[in-house]
C-alpha cells in the first residue's frame, strides 16, 4: 500500500531501447473522445496527445478503472460515458472537477496490447510489455492510485455485482483495491453491493470458483493476490500506514495544553481552518496520540456549549495525558464546511475578521479551499485507521448536550441531534473498531456502560453485519443509506481484512523481538510461586512451580493484551497447580490497568550470558513506543504478586527491557486454522520442514483437525514434544522456532505481524 518507490519502478520499466511498458490515458483525451463521439481505441492507435508513459508526476492524480467489460473495446461508449460522469463531478457547487485534464487513467483495454483481428495474442515485445504490466499487484494496491468501479448496469445492483465478480480478474482487482485504495464512487448505488465483505472473507478460496480465460490467467491472479494479501500488515500494527495517513491528509493534532486553554474560555471551539497557530501540529502527532469518538450535537458544530472539551479534558487528566500529547478531534483536525454561525463562535477562533466586519448576529465562515477539500476527502477515505492503530489511545465521549444550553438559542446552530451515541452509524463504527483492536482506552468505564450494554458488539464480520442490519429491531441509524454498507466494509478492512482461503508459503522471516524479563534467579530462595502460562485463546500452555536457580527468569511480550470479563471468569484447568479451579481474574496473570483487564502471558526463560549476547538488555525503558507502559505495569504487578511487593525495585531485581533481531530462514506457512492444518497433513514433507510430528486429532477420529504435536530439542540436546491447539477460523503462521529451544511452533497472524516481516515473496507450490 505504501510502496510508492515500487510503484514508480513498475511504471518506469522499459523493454528494449527505451520502449515504455506502462501507459496511462490522459483525461483530456478521454474528454476529447466523448466530445467527438469516438470510442476508445487499441494501445497502438492512441495518439501521442492521449497517452502518458512512465512515472506520473507527484501532483497528478492517477485513477485505475475496474469495469465490467473493461478488457473490450466499449463499442457503445457506455463505459467511457460513465467514467467521465464520475471524473466530471464537482467537488462542491461551482468547484473544481474530480479530475483535471492533466490527470491520468489506467484502462485495461487501451493500456495493454490486445489480440489481433485473428484473435492471435501478442508476441515478442508486445507480450513482454503485457507480462510486465500484469506481473505485479501494485496498480491495485498502491495508495497512490484511486479506483473507479463500474459494475454492469443491470436494474438490480446486487445481480450486477454478482455478474461483475464472476470474473476472476475483476474479483482479484476489486478485492485488492477496496482494501488498499480510495474508491472514488464508493457511495454509488451500483457499487455498494460490490463492497459486501462476505464476498471477500475467504477471497483466496473464492478465486478458484471464478471464471478465467486460461490456466495461466488463473495462476497469475492467484499469485498476485497471495503476494499482496500476505504482504499487508494488519491495520492495527501498520505504523507506516498510520504515518502516511497523517501526513497525506495533513491531520491537525491539538496539543493538550491548547485544549486546556480553549476549555478554560468556554463556548464553541474552532474548526480546523480557524485554529490558533502554535496550538497544534500537522501531520505526525507528537507525544502520545489520542483520538476522540463522539456524537455531534448539531450539524454546524459538534459542541456549541463547549462541554465536549471539558469532558475530554477530564478524560485526558484521568489517564495522565501530558501537555505536549496530541489529540484528534474531527471538527478541529480536518477542514470543515462553511456555515452561517452565531457570532459567539468567533470568540475562540483565530479568524475574527468576519465577526469584526459583521453587524449581524451571525457571520459566514470561509469556504473550504480546493486543497482543503482534497485533504478532507483523502482523510475521510481511511479515517477509521486512526481508531484501529495500536499506537493511539481512543476516548469515547458519548454524552449529548442539552440544546436549551446552546449559545444564542437552541435553533441557532441548525436542527438539534438527539440520537444517542450507540444508535449512530459512524459512532458505532468507531466504537466497534477501537473495541475490537483494543485501542479504546476508557472501555469498561462508567460513562460507557450504557453504550456497552446497548448492543452485542461484534468480533467478526457476521456479527458486524447483524449490527448494521437495516431491518434490525434496534437498528443503527445513518444520515445517508449508502453509508451502511461502506461502514460495514470499513470494519472488515480495518479489523479483519480479506480472507485467506489457501495456504501461502514463505522462505522465512525476520523477527524484532521486544520482551520484558524478570530475572528472579536465586534472589527469592524461600519462595516457590505457581506459574500458569495463559494464551490469548484462554488455553493454558504451561503450569509449574518456580524454584530458585541462578539463571532462571520470566519473560513476556512488551505489548499489552486486553481480555474480556468473560475471559477473566474462565477457571484455571491445571490439576497440578495451586491456581486450579480459580478464575483467571483471581490469579496474578490478569491485571487491571486503568479499568482494562490485561493478560500477562508469561513463561519461563533462562537469563544467562548467551541470552545477553543475543538480546540488548537494559533496566530502564529505552523505547516506550515498543515497551508499552500498560504491558510493563501489568507485568510488574504480576511479578510482585508472585515474588512479593517491591520485588522489581532497582535494589532487588529490576525488570529487563530486551530486544533482538532474528533471521529465521526456515519455511513458514500462513493460512486459516482449517485449511492450514489440512494442507500440512496432506504434505508430510512440509510438516517435517517445520518440525511437526502429527496433526491432531488423527483422521480416524472423524473430526476436522484442531492442532498439532511438535518435535523439539533444547540447547542441551534433549528432545521433547509439545502440543498446540489452534482457534477455529483464525489466521495463523506455522513456523520452526529457533533459539534455546528449536521446535515446531505457531502464532496468531496478528501477534506474528506485530514483530515479524516475511523474507521475499510467497513461494508457489
């Protein structure tokens, strides 16, 4: 998505003596065709004025057309007419068009070489040019490109979507582009059925049910799909995507100190265009980024009384936000429309000229400029990324304001909105995404009890579809009907992403392991605390007593793992443990941190010279971004519950902050539980490559596989076996773990993606 250099390399490629491969159509020429009532032509017939070859200039917009029949000549000119209708749309009344004459379009029929009149496919350089264009998924995954989707024009949009997506090539392109690129016409009635996430939940498998011209087309599409999907980090862990979004959209982040000043003045706070210089930063946030989710109290202003800022300030104080931390408030962070607002608005606005000149009670705000409109549209496309990325802390502020308290009068700010937070579509989307991705900082707090109890909040696409069902008894409301499908797709894109119906193989991965270690050693000779290693799926991996020995320690992840109240009520199932039959929440391995339940997934380690040679170890938090403060505090509380108060003090056994980079060049496999285990069972040589002894249960049990038994050997040459149980319908990476213990192993995809990157592209079977 963010590999702009790779897109430029793909676009710049030439065959022979400076014969460019990649060609785009100029919008000016497409408009000329329509004016002259001409149809699109073949690549070799395009005049020089109609084409652009090579890398597009940064200031030029690039569109890719995905249309039903876009590999044909469009004999009636319908695709051209529909395409230009979208490109000609005004961004606002009398404003600029969606595309300027200098902008570019990739249209498959005209930009590739087509079979001749004898239906003979291109050969020689023409074939090599086509092969290069088709060799990579970058055209449909790079966020530099914007997509226009044109299904057929059947009367029933759902039937048109079904017919359109029967084509394997169309399905692959749409699946990738909707996950990675802005969709220009995503709210069109013909397009919203295409965005139904049920179509892409198991995209890898669905590809094999589609129609292709030949086996080569099938192979190429599947490979591009696999390469693209498995190279995408989940949005939750996608730091580069978060940075790109903030910079490209020029998001304004308010400093906490500025919010304090505005809250102290009272009344309505200023929109993005009217902020005071020095009160905010643009692009990347400074300090800890905070993101707000709240209902607007009126269409002109989210909080005419200013009470929303006071509520926000109380939340920031509760969670010890620093003055230089950064806060996203959509009204203040993104360019807003102009309204005829009461004069009181300008009391806190940097732009006071309109108020000074006006003798009326109301004054018109300045309109958004063309650039501000562009930035707002860019921001709107991917704004839910702010609620999913693990580096942010989301604060939900559900309270509504009483219109009787509005300055001037209840009607001075437009109609009053009295719909509750939990009944609003976009609010529900923000809440569900941040809740699923565990970025909701004030979850389980009293102010959210009504919101939490109002609905069954989703954990998968099916549950989210029920939440967004327009026929539901307690239905979520949207201002625009088309928003419902788009919001549903956003949850899928931000929390889950396209499915993986087949297994993908890689030649290895690089791991950045950030770990917290408590080296208890022989420092507590009179204690034998009971350890239970609890996995995120609530399965107990290990149970043992910790006995004093010089090199012994406990190790855990440097990021926090949030769990539900139901998880905490699960009983320990370990007959040999003193914690047996106790709920997890009564053990040291679930800790409360600012109202959140955090799992401390800790296991034994050997903290010796070899460990210190492979890990960089410090007794202070040298990278707070990686060693998350909630994870550190939860681990500290866990350790002190096991070894006594003060056990982690500097004078005793301080926590070690450790990091190492591991290059693992052993094969690894990616897929959902069911397909992954079946694949390994059917490929015993692959099982051997990752040190798996057998898939469980055996085929004779008559049940689908749920796990495996791994072979292992430790640093002293002692062999052992270990069983792994995988959660159903969950994406995993199965690999060969290397280190003190070498063994077959697996991790949930999200946990793997937090620290690891694959080496190279996927390997074809």
